[in-house]
């Protein structure tokens, strides 16, 4: 568990500096070496020309990304005032990249039903974020919470195809993907928070589960048509001047703005909690709404997407991950640095150079202890993290990249034993 002591942070910061100074390593054997590095399994793009240019478009774009310097990347040498000014600039640019639509006044969310559960009430609601759009969501309200006794609240966002039913601990709707049985208990994110006395709101990712099927709607096309797939819809959204992540964040922003107005919610104690694909929207809302979001749970590993794409030879991240133009300005680790000094939790490790960068931002704001990080159990012992001082090679596989990031992919799940007590402590429960 981190907070890191200053000596530990300086070690990581030194590691980050060293990584930038070391030339790209190569290796000729596959598998793990006996030193603190992994061998490169594949190859990367090499020009072979005297001018180091590429005829192959992939080679040119890879080198472009490798040398791209985001204009609003966090700089460790910022002063405190420069950092505060930088936060404001990042927030404005991020809002531009989200391409929120100009929306006329929409109907207020409507409660559809409410049912008692053990220790809380489960409520089904509908949100109307913009014309033509309906977003069903669940609200879990702990027993005893009222206008006279308001409680803190958390917005819960699932992983890739996770449903609101799974997060609420409810049976899946017909047509939803079957949850992984071994992870179902942990992945009941909203249920775990509600049982701890925190109001939990659950919104699904666009084009998944109920937001993908046609229950209750008349349509001339079957729901299995390929054009309805999330990847295709993500590309079509970009054609429209929007993108998947921006649509997701806008819907969740509308839910946030409604939630903080509810009389049984303590508006000074509201957090976001995102797992996997839902972790980035949790970060983004935290950056965009610092006056509303008091803490962020990032249930995933610390990932710099530019660094990852370069290492993996321009891997396909999935069109649902793409925010057009974002690398020109910053990466997600910069956005996480922008959250300082508000409490921030990472539950699944990450690359030490990126952890050090974010921690430096928190140190600038005098809040080093407000950022905490847990590693996967497989890497909880520092002796198991043998790649701290190794350079991230170029031309590696996804599996090898995960080794450098200390990711145990098979164990990727929500971490109630980490996130729930942490947020309860932050909110003074």
C-alpha cells in the first residue's frame, strides 16, 4: 500500500529520470531473463534509410507517436502556482475534447420503481441526458438515509461489458453477457458501497447491456446487426464529431449533476469509482468537476496510453478507447496528476515511472498521503517487482507489457476490500 515515504518516492522519481536517459534495449531470446528485464518477443519499425524516414505509413506513425510531446503534459519541475494554473488549462482543454453537446432543458430523471433489499433500497431510474436518449440507472440508498440524515454518495462505473445489475448484485437481464462467476461477488461494486452506508448510483457503459438491446422498443432491424456493435458505433460517433468516451462521460456528468442535488445526499462527500473501462470516466469527471467530485477510485492499473502504444507497436486499443487528439495535449496519467490534492486510489499497480509522476503532483500540493496505491497480490511483495529500473522496450507483446506494468490480468476485478474501506475513511464513515 502507498502512501510512499519520501525516500521511496525519490527512488521512483530517479527511476523515471533514468528511463528517459537509457537507450532502447534489445534482446535475442524469448521469455524472462535472469536480470531485471524481459526479452523482446517481436520487432519494431526500423527505417533502413540514411535519412531515417519511413515509406511504410505504420513506421512513420509509430515514430511520430514515439517522439510526440503532449503540450500539456505534467512537468515535475512546476511550482505550486504553475501547477494550479496548469490544472485550469487542462480542465478547459479536456472539456473541449469531450465535445459535450449543447442541450436544451431536458426532463428530470424519473423513478420507475423501488424495492427493499437487505440494508438498503434498490431504485430503478431513467435519466434523459439529451434529446432522443434514455439512460436507465440504479440507485442504492442505505437504510436510515434521508433528508434529515444525508449520506455520502459514489457514482459506480463498470468494466467493459459489465452491467448495472452486476454492480448492484442483481440477476442479469435477458441478453446481458454472463458474469464471471469467480469474480461476481467482488464486482458488486455498488452493493459493497451501499452496505457500508454510501449512496451508490450505477450507470452502464454506452452500447452495452440494456443500452445495447432493444427491449421495449420497436425497430426494423434485429439487435444482432453488426452496425450496432460498440466498435462500429464508436467510429460513427467520431464521424459525428463525438466519441464513445465523450458520450459516456456526458451521460455520467448529467447523472452527477442530478445526484448532488438530492436532499439525502451530502454534496460535499461525492466520489467516482470506476473499474477497467469505467476508470477513465471516473478520472475525467474528477478533472472536469473539482467542486463536485471529492475523491476518485481508479480500479485498474496506472497506464500511460502513449507509452503503452509505442511499446506494443501501435496496438489496437479498441475504438471505444479513442478520444481524437488527446495525445497532442496530455495522457491519462496527466489527468490523474491533475486530480491533486483530492484523494485518489489505484487498486492494481502500474509502471513505477508513471506512479512517480502522479505522486510528484500530489507532493507539489502538500498532499502526498492522499494518493494511495495497491498492487496485485502477485506483486504485493516489493521483491517480486524486479522491473522497476528496467526500460520499457519497444516491440513487445501485450503479455510482456503487463509484466512491466505488474498486471496480473487473470485477477483483474473490482477490489471491495481496498476501495470500500478507503472511501469510507476518506468520507469519515
